[in-house]
């Protein structure tokens, strides 16, 4: 990508999109195009068509999506499949119509089957049933991958699909009903420490294993893919992972230590665990020279620092110990 190329980052205000914007800016790309949700509804095809006609982006990072944790996915599946299908269909089609040179579609590790062999290789896609709790979101993301492949085959586009593992970092969503595991636990332990709670309840058994990647590391990988590779070289999709996983219990203990919470850790086994394990095989990306730079504990400390400056970190209030 030329440093003066016009680059549209869809979803720039979110966790992934803000990291992509930082990475592009750090590399000297100055012609970045961004729009807030209020400025541009990506489910509105007419509005998106007009945006591409006027702005004429040459490159697109499609990081805009409706995302959420296990509770949000399980309780609002129609929104997760409908909104994401609409965003993807509209943006991908208009990118092709307007002659975008290259596009990166950001997927999710949720696309892989619930019980696929670990670590998850790209070839595991559609090899077995999905995890039921996030099936709607996963199906939408799979449709995006297949749409990119179809446009590449029929229209000779260069639409690249990157599948990151669980992300965390600056700009994360700490709203409890819709947040992911890392953000939800950071907020829980912060509030338990602030309000002098004697215990913290964690959903599930604590046994599932998860992989976590700092958002800026993900962004570095995605910008590298756009700079150095094509869809023809990459194939249908490529994994972007940290390379190691931990149990939810271990994650909770790590966050408690970083936050400075010393109370009891309890588990609500009536709540779902989700997929037993999700560890990506990122060997193809690593063979291209990429490695994550931010170790997990360092990343958690950085994420907690970001949380403390967010609107979710409320000042202490007078409460009785729970």
C-alpha cells in the first residue's frame, strides 16, 4: 500500500478498528477515512454506495461488526446474524463496485467447529457442528469468508480474510451484558476490589481454555497481510493467534492479581462454558515473519490501565462488604 493511499477503516471506534487505525498511523499512512456509526449506517446499502462513490477508498479494513460475549450471543441471535450479514454484504459489494484494490475482512475464531482438533487449523472450517451459543454470529462470519472467496473467484477482487483469536486491549467494551470474557472479568474484579466484596462469581466451571491476543498485535498482523500478501497467496482465510492458551480459572486468577483483588474466586456452574477449547494454529502467519509482541500478563496490565481511564471505572462509593 502506498503511504498516500486512501484507506477506509470500517469500525474504527471499536477494539479491533481502533488498533488498526493506530497501526496504520504509526506506519505513516495519512489518508485514513473513518466514519462513526451515526455518520454512516453500514447496513444501509444506498448510504454505503454513496460513501464509496464520494470517498473512493483504495483499500478497506472491514472491522465493523456486531460483537458480544456468550450472554449477548445466546440471547440476541437474530441481531448477531442479521446485522453482521447486512454489514458484510453491503460493504463487500460496494468495495467491488467502486474498484477497491484490496480489502481485509476481519473474522473470528468462532467460525470453527465446537469440537474440532486443536490447535485449530484453517482447514477445520465447516468440518463439524458449531458451538450453539454463538452459532448465529459464527454463521454470519463464515458467510463473509465465503462471500470474499466468491468475489475473488468471479470478479478477480483481492479480498483477504483474517481470523483473529479472542482480542483484548485499548477501547474494549466493558458493558457487562455484551462484553467478552477478558473485559467482563476486568470490570468484575475492579468493582469487587472497589466495593470490598469478599468473592467474585465467574460464569461456568473455569475449565474451558481460551487464547487471548492483544489488539495491537492483531493490527500489526493485518497491516502486514495487506502490505505483503494477496488473497491468491493466502487462500480462503488465515489465522491470527497468540500461540498459547489458558483456562478461564487461570485468566481470572491473573486478572485478580493485576487488579489487586484478594477475595475468593467462585464459579457458577449453572452457566454455560461454551466451546471447551479454542486455540488457533497460526503457523502459516508466523512463517511470514509475524510474532505477537505483547505477553499476556503485560497485556492484561495495559488493558486494566485502559479500563481505569474509561467511563466504566466509576469512583468508589460507600457500600457494605458483600
